[in-house]
């Protein structure tokens, strides 16, 4: 691994461990709703769901509760432990939810997983250190007629390069001061969001997919933990929507759903279908 990446890599699992303290039934239901809406399916019964970079395990839990059989993996041992904690808490001894440690860059490991009806990787592969290789590696994991749902950071040009420096700097801040660093970086944006809310009389103006989103209403996430993830999240790569579209079109995928942040900060979401007809 590149020494710069190794020295600045964000410990995502630590953040997810803290997130489990605020996870409740409402957040799980919101995660289920997010899956249903984006996949346009009320249930996932009989489908094979692969969670690439499962993080907290929340999306895996939601997919399992919607009826899919689930395989979850993450390169971070603490993230794997988070997912295992959720399984033990909500679905103990469930044989239809498998959780493993693995990397989207390990082609040998990925081949051992076979193919799946739904491959899901939300906000993960741009943190791998080799985003385009990771994207290429997950494409064969989608079964014929299956769907791939990914979320990738939007390329904002010069502003994205500025965020790269912010994220690298986070790793050099002493651990006790990191919450203050996050607050200092994101505080002005939060204040601006509050000002827009007051002027427009909109109680929640940030409803998109960026780091200011109230994820409890979106994917069941927590705003603070998402802010920490955003500021500290390194490695960090970005792509324009058309780059992702062309990349997967060249590999036999068609775009069936798209949510963009309109050139702003955050993740663009894509649902691709691999040939054939999807079974939902």
C-alpha cells in the first residue's frame, strides 16, 4: 500500500462502533425503506444480497429483514465486528447472513463469493485507495439480470482536492481533538444550513446525499457519525457521474436509476442492471 495512504487511513470501524450506541428500531426501518425505494421492491425474498464494505452492518440487516440472504464483508476488522454485533442483537444464529473480513481489492477472495442478485456498496469503494480497480472487481459479482447499487463521491474539481487535504490532515490531529477538528471544518456549513432553514421555513433543507443529510430519514444513519466519516474519510477519490456511467456501460451494465447531488458535495448514487431481466 502507498505509505501516504497507510499513514492517513481513517479507522472507519471505530466510527461505526460508536454509531451502534444510537442505532434503534426507527433507524433500521428507515434503512429498509431506503432499500425498498431505490430498488423499487417491497420485498427481497429469495434474492442474494452482497454488501461490499458493510461498515456498521445496518444495510445488511435491513436487506436480511426484507427477506434476502446476505453476505457482508469489510476490510476493517472493527466494521466486521459491528456487523456481527448487529446480527447477534437482532438475528442470532441466522444461517442466511454471513459476515466475513475481506477486501474489494482481493480478486481471489472476491471470486470465492460467486455472483449475487443484488450487489450493494454505498460510499465505500472511493475509500479503497484504488477506486477504479475496486469498481472493476465488483462488476463480475453481479449475476446476469442482477443489480449493482453504488454511491461514489462527486468530483467537484478544485474543491475535491481541497477536501483531500482536509482528510489527510485529520489523521495528524491528536485523537482527543478530532471532534473539535470536525466541528471546526463542518461548523460553518451547518450554520449556513440552519440559516437557509430559517429563511425558507424548511425544518430540514439538507435532504440530499451529502454529509449534512439527516440520514435517519434517508438510510437510517446518524448526522454526527456521518460528519466524522466525511471529514476523516481517507483514502478519498471522486468521479463525475458520466465517468461511472461509461465505466459500467463498457462492462455490459445499463443504468436504471440515478440520484445525483447536482454538482454539490456528497455521493452520487447509481443502480445498474447487468443484462437480462431483474427478478424483482
